[in-house]
C-alpha cells in the first residue's frame, strides 16, 4: 500500500466548492433553503468563501441524466486554483455512473480537501486510488 498525500488544511479565507457528485437534491426547490443555510453556516462559523460547482444546483432530474456533468464539476473544482477544498452536498446511490468520466491524474496532480459520506465513500476510494487522502465526514445538506 502506498502512502497518501495529505492536502493542505483549510483556513479562514479559503474557498470551498460545494458539489453534487452523487444525488442532486441540493438544487431541487424544496431543498434550496438547506443549501443556503449550510452555505451561510460555513461562511459565518468557519470563515471560508463558499461557491457551488457549475452544475451543483441543477436539480435531481438533470444531474441523474448527466453523470458526465457531475464528473466535469469535480474536474473543474480540482483544477480551479482558487478552490482549496470540496464538500459534497449529499450522498445518494449514483456515484458509480460518474466513474467512467473521471481523470485520476487530475485528482493526483491537484490535491485538495474532499469530504462527504454515504455514497461519497466511493469518492474517498477514488481519491485513495489517486494517492490523495479524502475525508469521510459531513455532507452540507445533512
């Protein structure tokens, strides 16, 4: 087994991207208040700047039909030099459909904090395969 590279810790002022890599409920009308509440708490309590990945709020139906878009959001966040960490909006049961669209070298060459749980366990394993430590921890909506 190889040793995993540990991404830099987040600090006040850093930018955190919120992503819907599995379930897309964060963008559904009945859940937007939870997204806004979680975003506000991260900003006020932890002092980080919070952004959503380009398609994170596109809604359940769209994101289910487009696993390549969810992969694109991860690749965007990993390559975006302004993003210091990524927190998942929620888990789900659909990460496996995103896997064919992932470039492990992008993850390996851009180590960043990545955190979530439930179906996000898939992504913790993907990051480990790329040689980067990821964190099994809270999702924004839960």
